């Protein structure tokens, strides 16, 4: 590619935050104050190393401690600011915020989460359909703001699962078939010339060592 020539795709990388002390035990939602565990901080440093091979042009993060903390080594590496983006925030889990997963799994409502997430709203909180709409709106706006760019978005498990399954064309009802682990990378490529086109899914939940080939896809 010649110097100054714009890439034909806008690359959006969705990175989940690193591990926290309660990963897999608690549904933290938007409760404030949750930071990364030591292992999570190591994961954040490693993901920055992985991303270093790409020409990253912007770094966005959900405005929560665990996502901003995860984004920091990447933003520092590229000398870019972390732009806090509320569209990438974790779901509002309402009354379930901060609950132990083991307790939630005993509730009859938990079965509804598994069977019909497309119809589920967290008590006094957000629905998965709302998460789907705001992720779609946010990614579409970022894609339009950064044509040809390589944009890294640090977000959360469910918003990324939903955005990826949406990009794959799967119905919301099936989004839980996508797994998104701590500090995993998923990548969507959008055509610059055809803004009406759906993204191509280049990578899902990746823990590969090198991302160098993404631009060649
Ligand atoms: O933010 C998320 O991805 C989920 O809320 C889970 O967070 P946790 O890994 O801290 O449990």
C-alpha cells in the first residue's frame, strides 16, 4: 500500500477487559470500583503487545475501571488517548448487579436468560435487545468516524458476544453460543467504499500470539 493511501477496510477490534478478582463468580454489571486482578493486569500488558503490530489509530473504552485499566497499556504504547465511550459499557443488570452467579443460576428467571435472551430484561435494568441496539449504533458511528482506521474498543463479555453474533448474522436468541474470554480479541472489518455492507468477521475470541495477519485478510 502506497504511503497516504487509505486502507479499504475499517478494522474494529473488540477486546474484553482482563480478569478481575470476581471473574466467573459475580455478575458485576456497572457496580463501581471493580479493578483488574494481578493476572488481569498481565493480560492487559500482553494484549497491548499483541496489538502493537497493528497501525492502531484510536482507542475507545467503556467508562468502567476494568476496561479503562485494560486499555491503558495499549493507549500508552500508541501514545493515544483513551476515549471513554458509554455505548461500550457493560449491561445494566438492574437488581442482579453484584449478585453471585451461583445464586442467580438457582432462580427460575435464569432459565429465561438461557432460553430466550432476546425477550429478557434484567429486573429494573437493560434488555439484551437494548444492548444489541446500542452496540450496533456505537460500532456504526465509530466505523464512520474512522474510515480506513484500526480502532480498538475495550468492552465487556455480553456486549462483545452480542456484537459478534450480530455481525455473524445470528439472531439475538443465539448470542450465548459465542464465548468471549478475558482480554480476548475479536475483529470486524468494514468496507470503506460500501458503508451499507455488513462487516466481515475476521476473528472471534482470539488468544493468538500474533495479529500481524489481520491486515492481509
Ligand atoms: O464486564 C464483563 O465482561 C462482565 O461483567 C464480567 O466481568 P468480570 O470478568 O469482572 O466478572
